[in-house]
């Protein structure tokens, strides 16, 4: 893997991570009665793999929220 490819992957991962955090923040603001674990479960994050790419996780969240 070239250095440029690694940087591009890291940028995509960071971008996806920040979007996931923003979604979680929005949900926490909009549904203050939910526990954090409930929010995670509602968007399908209660059993994700630690090796799953953030971009894949983000796409799953987007589909779940449609």
C-alpha cells in the first residue's frame, strides 16, 4: 500500500468517524430520554465488529435512519 493510499484511507475513516459522532450527537439532542446504549442499538451499533471500517458502519447507520 502506498503512502498516498494510506493517507486517503485515513482521511475517509476520519471523515466517517466524525459523521458518526455528529449523528450520535444529533440523536442524543433529539431524544434526551434515551440512554446511550439505546441510541446505539436503535441505529444498529450494538454489535459491530471492531475491525469493521468506519465507512461501512456509516453506510449501515444511514440505511437504518432512512
